[in-house]
C-alpha cells in the first residue's frame, strides 16, 4: 500500500469558511453558530465572515474527544 500525497493539498485548504467547516465537522450551520456564540470553537472573523483553521479544529476535536473519554473512564 502506498500513502496518498495529500500533504500538499492540506496547506491550501487550511483556512476554511463556515460552510466548509460544517461539512468537515458534519454539523448544521445552526450548531456551528451556537458554538461560535458560546465561544466553544476556535475561529476568527475576516471582514464579516467567520474563518476556521483546520489544524485548530483538529486540535479542538482531539481535546473534546479526550474530555469525553476521561469522563467515561471515571464510571
């Protein structure tokens, strides 16, 4: 098996729009904006539009996963 050369394209798509982020996280825009309102998700505004950095989102997902797993293991 050979690994695909996706590293080059990852750099280009590092900055994501709200629509791309919803697709990436598999959530609705309503859920995304709820996260934004409560400042739960890493993002910044570029003009009037929200932008998301893929690596920040990946880190955010890892942290949420770790928190969820640690609460399950305390049972």
